[in-house]
C-alpha cells in the first residue's frame, strides 16, 4: 500500500509532462480562449467541405444524392452544435458578469463566490478561477470539498519545483481552515512524490507528524493517517529505520481508535520479537477508553448532519475528562458541520482563552470564527480582546476593528457594542499621567467618529442609532471627568446627552449628579438637581428627595427654602396633571358605560321582538299542519311578519304540486325558504346530541374556522383526515336553528393519527384556512395556547410588510431565492384566507438573512414599496389588573376598564336573577364583577348608588 501511495502521489507530476506546450498556450492566450472555441468547431466543419466535393465528382447520381443528403445532415448538425455551444457560452459569460458585479457590491455573498468559481472552472478560465478562489479564501474559510477541488487542479498543473512549493503553500492554508483528515491524507501522499528532492524525506515525515498531531486522535478517520504513515516507513525500510515502524505501531496502539484489534494483529504479525509488556498495557488501556467513547461515536454515526446536539454531548464529556488535545479535536470536528453556529465558536474560543492560552492557536480560532460568522458581534469583540491580550500590534487591531464595521451586523445595538470594545481598548493604551499624548488625541477622535458613525451610517440603515441612552457619550464624559480632570468638557457632553431626549428620565439626572458629586463642586450639583426637578417626568418624587437631602446636609437656610419652594411647586403641578389624567380617564369610563347601557337596551328590544316573531311563526306552523290535507287556502303576504333572517314581508305565495297516488290527488305545499330552513333545522335537532368525552382528548383534534356554508361537514372533512389515519367519528357543531357553526371535533383511533392531523393546520377548505389544534380542556388548562410560530427574535427569519395583496407565494419565493436558500415562506392571511400583505421568510442561516435585509428593504413590488426586517415580534401585552383609585374625600370605589367595544359578554354575570341573593355579590366568570354587583356587596355600609353617582365622586376635586 505504501508503494501504491507513493506512486499515486507522484503520478500528478508525470501527467503534465505530456502537455507542457498545450498548457503554455492556454496561459498565453487565455483572454482569447473563449473566442477561439467557436471558430475551431466551424473550421472543422469547413475542412470537410472539399473532401465531400471530390467524392461527389466521381460518384453516380444515386450515390451523389445519398452523399448530398449525408453532407447536408452533417453540416446541419454541426451548425446546431455550434449554435447550442454559442448560446450556452454566452449565457455563462452573462452569468459570470452578473456574479462579479454582485460581488463588487457585496463581497460577503458566499453563494455567489461558489457559483462564480464553478462557472469559471467550467469555462476553463484558469487565471480568473485562481483569482476568484483566492478572493473567496481571504473572506471565508473554504470547505473540504472546495479545497480538494482547488488542490487537485493545482496538482495537475504543477510542472517544477516552484509549482510544488506553491501547492505546499495551498496545503498549509487548507489545513488551517478546518481539521479535515482527507486534506491531511492528501497532503501526506503528495509530499511523498517529492521525496527525491533535497530534504524530501524530512518533509514527508514532518507532514505526517503534524497530521497525527492534528487528526491522529480522530476515532473514525484517524486510522487512515496512521496506516499511510506506517506504510510509507515500511516501503523505505532499512535496518536503521525498523525502530521507526515499531514506534509508529506503539504510538497508534496507545490511542483509542476504531479497528484497534486489527492493528494489534498486524503488529504481532509484522514484529519478529515479542510485544513488550508496556505496549500491551497501553493497548489494553486504550481499549477501555474506546468503550467509553463508543456511545458518543455511535450516536454521531446514527444521527443526521449537522448533529449539533450529539456534538454538544460529546464536548461536555471530553471537557469533564479534561484532555486538551481531545477537547480541541472534538470542537474542530463539530465545527466542520456547524461552522455557522456562533454559540459553538464562542464556547470554543472561550475554552482556549481560559485554558490553553496558546497565542497562535487562540488567534487562529478567533480569526476563523469571524470569517465563518461575520455577522456576530460577540465573536468580533472576543477577537479584539484576544489580540490585545496577546500583545498584537496596534495597526493589526485597528484593521480588525475596521473589518468588523464592514461585516454587516443585523442590529443597531451591535455597532454600539463593537465601538465600546474598541474605545475601551484605546482608553487602556493612554497614559493619563501625561497632560497630552498621541494616544489620548486618538481616543478623543475615535469618540467623535463613533458618534458620527452611529448618527449617520447606523441610523440611515436601521432608522435608529442603537444608542438611545447615549452610552458612548456617557463613557466619554466619565473619561474626561475622572481621568483627564476636564469637568468642563464632561458637562458639555452631559448637556448634549440631555438634549437628545433623556432629560425626562430621573436616572440620567442622578448619573450626572453623581459625576458632579465625585469630580465637580456643590454649586454644579445643586444646579443639576434644580434642572432635574423641573424636567423629570417619570420619578419626580425621587429627584426632589435627593435635592432636599443634599440641602439638609450642605445647604444654607436660603438654599433649603428655595428647594422646598421648587419641590412643592413641582409636585403640586405633577399631582394636578395626574388628577386631570384621572378625570379624563373617568370620563372615558363613563362614556363607555353609557354606550354599554344603550347597547344593552337595543339588545333587549331585539330579544323581545325575536320572541314575538318566534311565537307568530309557531302559530303559523300549527295552522299549516291542520290545513295540510284540507282545502287550499291562499296565503296573504301582507299578514306575514318579518322573520329573523330578514326576509321581505311580501314573500311569494306557496307553489302547489299535484301527483297521483292510489287514484287520489295529493297536494304538496312547498313553503318559502324560511320554512325549508325550519324543516331542515327540525331534522337536525332530532339528531341525538353526543356529549364530549374528555378522556378521548389525546386521540381528538379540534377543527375551527371552517366555512359556514358547508352543507355536509362530515362528508367534506372525512377524506382529508382519513389520510392521517382511521377516523372513528367526526362531530360537527350546529346551532339551535340547525346552522353549521364552523367547527367540529375529529376523533381518531390512534394517538399518532391525531398528532399527524395537526399538520393539516392552515390547509385551505373552500377558500378559508382550516385551523387544526389539539383538543384541550381550557377549564383545566387555562394557560394552554396553540401558536405554531416563535414570538422571539429569529435572526435567520425575515418579516416582510407592505406586499401587494395579489403577490403569490411562488412570486415572493423567486425574489427571496436570489439572496440565499429559502427553507420556508409563509404568507400571512386573515381568518377568511385573504392575504394581509405580510410574510415570513426563513433562510438557511443568519448571514443569508442579513444580506437579504440589505438587498430587499425598500424594494418595489408592483408599485408597493416593501419593508424587510429581522423577525422580532413585539411582546404580547398582558392585560393589567384593574386598579383601585379614590377621589379625595370619597370611599374606595372599584373601577372597571373596558375596551373600545364596551363590556364583553363573558364579563356579564350568568346567574339568573331569581337565584341571586341580596347579601352576596355575584362574581363574573371572566374578570371582576361589574359595578352594580359591587354596590350590592357593600350595601350594608352605604346606600346603593348609580353610575352617575360614581362619576360625580370621581370628578369631585
């Protein structure tokens, strides 16, 4: 095997020898390579022409006809090939130009890089594909497949020692991106081909030794590296090198690897001497360790990529054992499949920063982390801190910070965080014992630049600066006051902070007061607190208390009197404003109660009218039954009453049909539509009512939002749900009049079928989205809510608003696909299935989502300008419990707040008046009891009062 490996590794050097001239031509004429491809095909077709003419001259007429037909077909096929080739090549060139233009706008588009390299390689553009690969490798770590493709292309074109050195450099870059056993194996085998050069043997051994250090502990793929190294040494074995092979066997057997038994058997067969006892002990120890690692390795083999949970468990196990080499290896293995998971990079870099603290290793991991996840500000912050911790040059740290600013963070606050980290680094460089220094001037200029950057660049992109509390300006003010002893500059900064909308917050004034207290003087402290008393609107009492405390401790009598006067005036004005707000609120409550009373009267009138209508309808139905077999009576439309379904009073007379039955004339009276509905309702009311069995909730789903127009819900829905499993029963719910109420219960035979039926949620049924949810008793589980989608920040998902209602899912998906891989797309609809102009788009990773935001935000679709943002739904507001407020001099009176539509039905007491007791206040099932019920509860303490009396109490000053 070693001989084969050596020969295969040297073969790429022999292959290019057969075409040095062609390779040189391609390099020299590369810009014209595209133009020369088509004429070559045309020239070949033209070269056939004279030959065919000579044959036609000496041939018979019949043969000539055949020859002409063959020649014409050949020419036509050549023309078609040339046309297809031209069209395909032109299409590829246009796509290459488009991709290059897109990358000039956004160089961090990973998919564009990959597609450009593929097309350039397909077109044979050697110099351009090299440049494209070089540019991509500078921005992103390349995957194992991309590196191997690049390396194979370069190996096939390596001509001399200089080319071999270039390939060695590529291998060195490749093994730094990720730990890939296949790349190390390819590196070792390629180095074997240069064994004849000066220092070739040492180079091969150096590569294999580094490969063992890097991936030799890999339980599933490390075996190939060990075998390749060992077989290489066996192929060049000499008496002096036998010990080298022994050493490799012993080192391999001391490491827990798969197929250790076969390696041990091979060692026994190869060795002429008995295996030493120390080697046997190391082998047995490694076997014991292998049994501990096997469950984790088998879990990885059984799971599907990216297997993040399995890797996390494996990492936890390795960190408990504490072997740094194995911890590093398992992190690297996990990152190969989860390179776009920022949390994994953060955990890895944190382990290296705290445990290993090896400069080259730590900085390399930090650099790879920000290249894989450039949109994560935490990785950039840790990278800057690590560079400072290991003493890197200031220019390198500044360049890294500039790269971070251009990385494309997805939140405005991320830019504030990265600026704070860099400004802290600059502050630590300053020697404040000197009055002036180059570092101090740089710090001040960077503070100024940070404020301008947030105000211009960040605010233009996110419509906010990300720093509403002016944290950066506060840090600058503290530096000027505490470290530079420049309180005048600090006061100017705080004045600027207050003018940016922060003067109404008490904590901002107290922060300024504390700074003046520590580094200023009493006069400015007093001035700051006086301004705070006048401007604060959230907690003015607290600011007033601080002012009075300071004057009690340090002020004169005049200062105390002035403070008392200002605080009392301010608090009186605040109380007056609060009283006006309470009066306004009470007036709104009174208006709502009056509207509720009016609605209550209207409902009572409608209810009375409905009872009269039902009585009249019942009397007419009795008369119809008595006269069914009697003489025909002409109905008088003028005497009909208007029914509940708003039929006109002048309905048409009944139609009559006569059929002969047993020699008699039978008259059937077909009534108006209202009577037909009543007959249908009577038939449905005759059906036996089935009580809901809560013990079968686990095999039952609740289906709602169905169209009311479905005539036979069970027949309509059964085929849909039978696809999920055997359906035992479908129970549609009807009203008392027999109308379908739009929801039903579907009971399955097995619980798995019910869970599968939940996937039918939002499926369209006659134009409406059908809602399918678990069957849960809300009385026993009041907090249970069914909502399929996340209500928190999802950085890989976009929220799009302003879409035209005619925009389809396919059309929007085509637009979004241009910026990344779309995993899911959902158009938001109302309960009737009509679009609301909103959509959620889920991308494969955060990077694609952030790029899509920058590209799509503000895009016009059918004259509609859409808005695109990272999905971050606002928190649902929990309704506050009603507060109890009292007017001056009035007893405690409960207050009930209602919405814009007045009092809800569920807030009414459902207890019949005949059963209500005078001494107990009825309680509403949902929420506090209404006002009259409360007055009944306190009847022993005060006489009953009307709503107008309550309003007078609240309005009284």
